[in-house]
C-alpha cells in the first residue's frame, strides 16, 4: 500500500511529523520551566493562556502522560515512514542510512533546538500551547487515566513513592527567591520579607529583655522610691512584684495609668488597681508562634519562663515587629552605644554584654551562636573561667582581646576579623 503513496507525499508527512515532535518536546520544556508564581499572577489578571497553564500544571501527571504519548506516537509513525522511504530509495542498505539521518534530524530539529528555545522563552511558548493542550487532554482523559494507572502500578511495584512536595518551598528557597528573583523589590521590603521568614528560627529567648535588665515596681518598697523609678523609666510596660521579680503580682501599663493620674498622686493601691494579670510564655517558643499567641490571647507583653517556671525575661509584641521590620535608627544607636572603632581601623571595642545576634545583624558578622547569647557568655562558656585583661582568643572568624573585666564578668573586648576558623582558645 505504501508503494501507492508518492515519495513527495511521504516526505511532506514526515516533515509535518518532525514539526509535531518538535512541538511536543519544546512545549514540555516550556511548561515545566514556567515560573508558577508569575503564572499565578498573570492568571489573576485574566490572562487566558496563564489560566489554562495553571490548570494543566495542577495535574502534571496527565499533562506529562499526554505529551509523552503524543511524542512517542509521532516518532514511531515517523520512523516507520523513514523505513518505507529508505527501502524504496536504497533498499536494505538504505534503511540503515535513513535511520541514521532520521536520528540526527530528530535530535537537532525536534529535540535539542526546540528545548533550548523553550528554556529561553518558556512563557511565549507555554501559554499559547496551553490553548491546544487543555481541550485535547480533556478529550483524551479516559486514555490518560489508563496510562497513569499502569504507571502508578509500576511505581508501586518498584517501591517508588511519587513526591507531593513539589509545590512547597523551603525557607532557604524562599530567601533565595526574594534575594535573587525579586530584583525590582526595594532593599527595605526584602529585609522585611526576610525578617518574616526568620521568625520560625528565632525564639523568645533570643530577643527578650533579660531578667537582670527588667525594671519593675516593688510593692514592698516605699511609694516615693517607686515614683522615682517610674519617673526615670523608659519602658511603657512595668512588672509589679514583691521583693523579687520571681514573686510577680502583675503588669502595669504606665501610659494608661499616667493619662488619668499624676505621678505625685500615685500610691500602691492605685498601682494594684491598674495592673493586669501577668501573661507567661515558654522562653523556647519561636517568634512566629508567639505572634499568633499574642493575637489569640489579646496580649501585648509576656514574661518568658524556663522549664521550671522561673522568669527569664520580658518580651513585647513590638519586639517581634521590630525583629521583622528592623528599626534601623535604633540599630545605629545600639551600635554607637555598644561598640566603637579602635585607632587601627580594623577592630572594634565592644561591650561584652552585647547580644551576639544584634552585633551580627548590625555589623554583618557571623560570630558563632551556641547556648550563650552575649559576648561575655560565649567566652565564659568556652573557657570555663574569667580571663585576665590582655588575654587574646579566637572564635570562629574573629579574634578577641580582653579590654576590661570585673569580679564576675568581662566588661569589654576588642574584636577583629581573622581568616582562620578555630574554636575559642587562648592564643597568647
């Protein structure tokens, strides 16, 4: 029967089949290379191609099955025609030559070239192709279901479980997307988005006001003493206790109190009247969870406690927002307060009580953070003793020199970046 078909017609059919094979190969690459988040955005704007593409990508098994079925069918028919044409022209020896030429042509023009172009212009190819694929896949749905059923049975036999996590991005992947992909986004907005992503990795303990820095009202002290404390206080929320912070009575909002009463009119009964029940939170709670807890419990301030219920610090909802947004002016103030450059220009004198996370954030450093949160704590944790003035150490990529100490703590240190990576150890 093939002898009745003119060679010109066979060559025309063959050319059309090669074009069709190129279409399948190119559109497959384009659809798989689509930026799903951009497609979603275009879909919301009413782009018909994007709407169809998004629907297709929600069922990738059917899409891939259709493309593979179509491409293999086209290539099989094309190979058969090549065999017939080769036999007519060159006989048995011509078949081998024809097969070789066909393989080269398919590789160049129906595989490599269309896939390369599709990878460069995925949207321009995938969105128009979606208009073709969507109705065809709906039409061939029964066949595709059969193909996918046998495929899944084969995968189950081979003990291969299809992953359902393809749509999920890790935190690091999202950070990369924000940092590299959103080039038109302002630096400040990028920092805010990075701050939101970091909330899951930061705990209440990391940013809380530590126990020894909490200023509170002691009901067992005179009202004059407490009036003076309130007058000098810089915080809005003040804990109320008896003798020690561990005997907490409540929390006082000074703004709320002083709106209605003068400082001179304050007494302990008035303080008790305005103070609210204290709200306790585990110190290991991550900030993303704590933000939810603050909202659900209608709280703005919480006392961080350890596993034994002892108060370790205080945290406000504003502290979490500041962690997200970044109070750059305040950071500059902190930097000026907690460090100053030495005359040599490449080292800094730093307050040893400075929080390591804050320093790393302000200075773009990467001082290692383990259990200890401060410079003083990190040195004492690793050495096990208080070093003398002038002692030098290395921690991570930084060298430390002790500037000032007191009986039970290090007061200030000199920090300088170094090339080597050592654990904290005495070097001189």
